[in-house]
């Protein structure tokens, strides 16, 4: 059985460090809960407000609410820059569907909630509070459904954990900049042009995760330093043996 010399051991460890540190991983690059106001990176429509009854369903005491109407309406935007190399992103957030959303109703709808990444639509679905036809029918990520959580007090509300929505996971992305937009659209939203809080949405606990991030490896200089230190340490041990002899 061959013995591994001290220098060879250090060389092996250095190579191991290089190999280990070069493994791709996922990194949460951004998070915001709005408890201290609108964080850096956010712009556009929306203001931080008390979450009222939503705080009983995983939301914090405050969230970022967008009451703007239009087809499309002004968006809430998050812009990130100087991102490290990566292959895809996850967008995690809680979504509040507040007050009178009308789904695909022929008169009062449609009411779309949309998300774009760098100008490309990744999510566009109609939501409803009245059990009318709608395009978003997911049930696995509902936190509460048709529950009056405050605000106008005349309409029910819904809450979703969109981290469980497949559309927001593993989104192909490699740029060092990222812009995410949340907004409403559809002729139904035009009924809220007075922005009388007839229907709106809010987001909370926003996270952006970068996938396929490769950490900076141990440099050749660093590996050489480690090996050189090992060689020096070996010589010191040899001298001690000579002195003892």
C-alpha cells in the first residue's frame, strides 16, 4: 500500500479545494419583506401598506401594494445589477389578490395578473373572487380563498404562495442584470381607472434565487501557496529530526 507523502497530501487537498469550490450552487441574491419600507431596487407603481388580515396567512405586517389600473397598468419593478454568472433564476413571493377580481367575466373582466422578466412575459393569468371562469386554477399554493381580509370590506380576497408555482422556478437567465415587473391588465382593470381600490394586488416576502452559480475557485497562486507552505513545514520537521539525531 503506497503512503501519501505530506507534500502530495497537500497537493491533493489543494486540488480538492479547487474542485469543491467550483461546484455550481443556488444563491439567494435578493430578499425583501417591506417591513422597513420599499427596499433598494424597487421602482414604479406601488406603496408599502399594512397587510391587514393577510398577516394571518404568512404575510408580514406590511406589503407592497399596487392599485394602479390600465390595460396594461403601470408596473411594480425590481431591478438588480452586477449579478454573478448563473444559468437560471427562481422568483419567490407571496401574492395578495385584493377585492373585486372578476376572472373572465364578459362584462366586468377579464382581470389579468402578469409578471415579466426582462420584458418577456412569464406569467399572465386571470384571477376571480366569485367562482366565475378564470385561467388560474391552481389550488396547491392557495393560502386562503374568498376570505374577507380587510380593505374595502365589501369583497373577498385571496392569497397565494407563488414560490410553489412552477412558472417562477428555473427561469432561463444568464444576464448580469435583471428586471422583474408585476402588473395588471385586461379590460376589466379599466373599471378601476379611478383607482378606487376596487381591485388590486400586493406582493410580500420577495426572493430572487440564482441557480448554477459557480463560486470563485481557489486560485493557482493560492494552491501553490498551500503547497509551498507544506514543503516549508516538511523541511522544518526534517531539521528537527536532524537536530534530535
